[in-house]
């Protein structure tokens, strides 16, 4: 019965096994958000200039 309640000692080992998969999952979830932010910051200054040039051309 003592073996059933000594789960606390297995917790660091379980966290060591789960940490890489949790980091990978977090990276896969966060990467599209980070890349969208970078792309939107790169595109925001360029798009209005193109639209203004097109409007002036018309």
C-alpha cells in the first residue's frame, strides 16, 4: 500500500519525460503566432505604400 501513495517521488522522472514533448507542442502552437506577427510587421509598411501608389496612378 505504501507503494501506491509514493507517487510524489516519480514526479520528477515523469516531468523529465514530458518536458521535451511539452516544449515541442508549445513551440508548434506558438510558432504560427510569432511568424504571423513578424510577417505582419514586415508587410504593414509595404502594403499602404503600394495602395497609395496605385491610387495616385489612377
